[in-house]
C-alpha cells in the first residue's frame, strides 16, 4: 500500500503552513493524490517530490504562476528561465550590498538623523533600480549621493550610458580625484579606463605618475586611454616614458602619435633620441611626430624640426625616407633644404617635386 501523509504531517515536517499547502491546492499547483473518508488531504510520495520541486524553484525567485508553467510544460526551456532569474537575483544582491555599504557608513557617523537613513535607502535603491532611466536620474543628483555610493554604483553598473552619467556625477564631488586614483586598481579594465578619463577630466596633475604606470597595463584599451589622459594632463615629466612606448608597439597608435605631438618643443629631445632606434616603426613614428610639431609651429620650431628630420631622407628604409619627406613638407619652408637632398632618391623624387611645388615654394 502506498504511503500517504495528511496535511498536518506535511506541514509539521516541511515547515510550511497548512494555509500555504491549501493555497497550492487551490492554485492547482500541488493537488493531493487523494482524500480520506473525512475529506482530509492525503499526499503521496509523488506529491512530496513535486513539493520539493516547487520549493526549489521558489527559492531561486520564480513566482507561483511561473513555477506552475515550469512544472506543467515539459518543453519549457529551463536553462533560459533559470538564467533570467539568476540575473534578477544578482541585481537584488547588488542592491542589498549597496544598501549595506551605505548603512555601515551611516552607522559610523555620529551626526545623522533618520531622515538621512531614509534618504540613503531611497538613493541606494534608485541606483540599483532595473530601469536605467531611474538610475540616471539618481546619478544626476550629486548632492544626494556620497562619493562612496557613486563609486559602488559605478562598479555595479553594467549599462555604459549609465556609467558615463555616474562618472559625471562623481566628478562634481570634491574628493573625486581621490576616488579616481583608487579606481585605477580596479580589476575591471573598463572601469580602469573610466577612472583614467575621470582624472584627465579633473585635470588632476598629481595623478600623472599613477596613470603613467598604466602604460604597462595588460589591456591595450587601458594603455590607449592612459596615453590620451597623459596628453590632456600635459606633464612634461611623462614625455620620456611616452616616447619609450614607441619601441614597445609594433605599430605606434594614432593616439600615442597625437599625444606626443601635443607636447611640442617639450618632446623634441626625447624624439630626437628615438630617431636612432633600431626599430623602423619607432624611427618612422618619431619622424612623423617631429614633422607635426614643426608644422604646428613653423616659425619657432620649424628649423629645429627640419634639422632633426633631414638626415632621414637618406635612411636605408624606403618607408622612413618617404615619412621624412612628408614630414619636411609639413614643416614648410624650413624643410626645403632637406627636400632638395631627397631628390637623389628616385623612389621619393616625385613626391618631393610635388611638395616643393605645393607647399614650400
């Protein structure tokens, strides 16, 4: 004979209330196999297994209608359902973690009120809201959000647009630079990039050494962002390491070339040394950068830049010869003497004549 359990026995052994079991029955979610002569619900082994499934699905966040659908439809994609609820669970955990951080901060502050607590809860909940528009609105209230809250929200955020707004909000805080420096060590390369850009936007010159260290970052996008930030900060002490970076890249990036060119005269000494590099790509990039510097200031720096570039019209590498010719053309009249010397090379003579006609006459 099949073993059965009355509703009271199931309730006592599972911790569920009789009301809950009756509710499952009314919904058709867990209908007892049979009833006693006194009309008591009797649950058999299959019912208990189904109840176990219900509780497991409920534990991961499924609603009762979703549980009913999952158990009723053998073709239901369980993996998709589980993944969607895993996302919800992670969002909930994130929100609760943010709330814990904020309340811990309030707990250590002597001068606080319950209005502060309520405001902190509201803001933390808004920053963790599933709707990105709500999160953006919360971020646009910098006075209502602490630096610590914003940094946590940025770390938890997955929407790039919301992250940008959060960064803008963070930049309004007086201690944003300190937060940005801490963010340079974040394990997420996207966040490292964001914090580098924050420091550049704040013109935090004191952050230049820390950003300089990111030139050795394993992620190329972090290196590129650091290069651009150093160009914005414009600290002459960073020129030599930036020039040294030319030797480490197979083909120096446009961002690196633009950044070094922006330093103007401050970069010429280091670039002149790079012209003697054994790497053809380095010599070529240094030549191009010097040409840009001379072209930007032809009256003051043109002659010096032309003197540096002119010898490279005789370089063994045809590509470097061509780069030198183009650089002299960009420099302008001060580059004419070097262009005249390049006429002896048939591979660049045609380009030289055109430059002489168009640019330096």
